[in-house]
C-alpha cells in the first residue's frame, strides 16, 4: 500500500492500527479539482470524516479549506495550517462559545440551521463589531436513498430549515446589522451512490436562489454539501465519478456568478485507509465459527452502528481453502461484530487481516469503551511511513480522571 509493506508496519507499530495512504488522498483531491476546472469553486474538506492533524495538513497543502462542526475541529484546522478564511462552520448545535471562537478566528462563513442560531450570531457579531457571513442551510425534503442514520435532507431530520422559512429569513434580513445573509447551503446525506437525489436537491436550491435574486437579495455563495459515496463492498457499490458529480453541479447552478462550496469528506479519505488487525483466536461455537480479532467496535463502529459492510481480506499471498466466519472483536457487546457469514481464506491465531475503506469515520469515531486505549494511526507516503498518532497508553487514557478529593459546594 503506497509502496509500503503492511506486514512490516504491523510488526513495528502493533495492531490494531489505522493506516492511510497520502498518495491515495492526493489522487482524490486532484481528481475533484480537475473535475471542477472552470468553476469558481472552493473544496472544504469535511473534518468529521478524519480529523487527524496530519490528514488536515495534506488538505492544507493541496489548497483545500475545511467544513467544521465544532470548536475542537476549528482548533485542529488552525493548528494544521488551514487558513480561517477557508473554513465554513456547519452544525445544528453551535454553542455561544464556539461561535465566539469562530468569529474571533475570522472563519469565512456560518451555515445557519435555526432562527435561534441566527439571532445568536447577530448578537455575538454585534458585540465584536464584525460582519459575519451566513448561509441558510436548506432542508429540501429529498430522500438521499442512503442509510436512515446518515440521511440529513428530509423534513423529518434535524438539519436545516424549510424553504418557506428561508424565504422569511431573507425577507427580514435588512434588520440584521452584523450578519450578511448572502448564501444557501444544502447537504442531504452521506454515502450517496445515486445522482438523482443530488440533482433534485440542487434544483430546489437553484429555484430558491433565482427567486431570491429576483426579489433583490444578493447570493454570493451556494454550498452544495458533500456526501459522495465510496466502494465499501467490491462489486456491489458503484460510486459516482467526480466528473459526473461536477456536471450535475454545473447543470443545476448554470448562470450562478458566485462561489460554489463543496464539503467532501468520506470520498476523499475512506478508501485511502485500512484498519490492520490480528486474529486472536478462532472459536468454534455450537452453530457458528467465530474469528476473534484484536480490533473492535472501539476502532471501527460503523458495522455496529449502521450494519455497514467493509471488505475484509488477509494480508498474505498464501493460498488457503475458504472458511465461513462471523468476524468479531473482543469488546463485551454482541454488536461488536464486523461481519456475519463472511467467507475468507482459512485463518489462524496471529494472522494479519486488513479491514478496507476505514479512512473515514474510523479513528474519528473511536472510543475508550472497555478501557481500550486508542489505536495508533500511520500515514504512508511513497515507500515510507510515519506514526501520526501514537498508540494511547493507559496513563494517557486516564489523564483527565482524578479521585474525588477536592469537594466543593455549589
């Protein structure tokens, strides 16, 4: 992978560990930038997909901005060298402290998701005597045709506001002394493998943009969100190409003279990452054969949380007869299962396996459940590797904990 022997990485760094290919990430960035050629477009990487500072530095080096959803992600981006004028702040639950930090840093834009948030942004910008640029996140009531837990564009979802409410916001925007409401934003979900929902959502946003301009409002930015899907299951998932995606944007937003923002996350990093894990043991149950790994839902929660499929393959060239396993981790939850009835070449204790397409929502969703230290993260780059997050020690895991000795009365 990226010119590096994964078995050697596993021996030196230990397992489980997350491994990312810098070359694969750069290739995806280049493909998207090529597809967008000729558009006034800014790619803002969705930091939630993988927030490791080394990954963020790759984005910064390629000229990408960032889409953030928390104060912590803002801090990471600034630390990695992503300029604040290339950062957009999304999320339905921005706190006053987070908004203050973002205003002080000088982020480019806030994607606003409620009237309460808009009022808070106005008050806090007025206190600082600055002008905050804001976009209304539209909920277009479009089914993204993806998993219900990562669908965000239907009226029943918590994200964004309806088009009628957005009209009212623009109608009253003259009263906003310190917020310039001059953008639209839409994001209907993640792991999208069909262009039709994207096209429909953008058409609804485009209709609103033209209506608002006709009414005398200035729209300087349209944020088309992210959500492009990737191949988790070979032969089953058929991702949208960057070219086809860009052509849908061109068609839906034809004639728009402002800046187009994009928020890809998963598509840039998922397939660039793998989770290396060793077999602890093979356990023969009464009805099923279990392959017990040293990786768990603490390293990759997607199969437990979404029932998500990840291809799993041995890191070996040795030919072996096939066996059918339930592939599980050591965490004390039945849901700590990566796959059921999965056919693999016969495995034994100590064998190294690779769980594929884990570069997004792997390490970024990890936990210390069962007091398991966070796994190491490794970046590969053309024949070399660097540990970009060392394996957490037990002392580091409990560093914020302390005995109840300093009692206080409220």
